[in-house]
């Protein structure tokens, strides 16, 4: 999970990502969406559903509620 997050973060900080955001925002946001969904899938299927997993879920739902 950490490797995937780090790869996505590094990609966002590279100049080609900024160019893609300007030239083709749909592809740019699709890549971000796919990366986020991949991370959520990884965490849901590889982590034991213990206190740590519930804490991550709580953070996700708090962020969703804050954006509504």
C-alpha cells in the first residue's frame, strides 16, 4: 500500500503530470481516481479488519461528511 501511495505522490510532483492536467484534465483526474480506488481496494483486501482498519475507514467517512 505504501509503495502505491508513494508512486502516485511522486507522479503528481513530476512535470508531466502538470502538463497532463493542463492538456487533458479528464485523463489526469482519471489517473488520480484509479490510484485512490486501487489504494482503497488494497487496504480493504490486505488489512485485517481490526482497530487500524476501522480507524482508516473512520477517516474516510469523516472526510466524506466534511465535503458534503
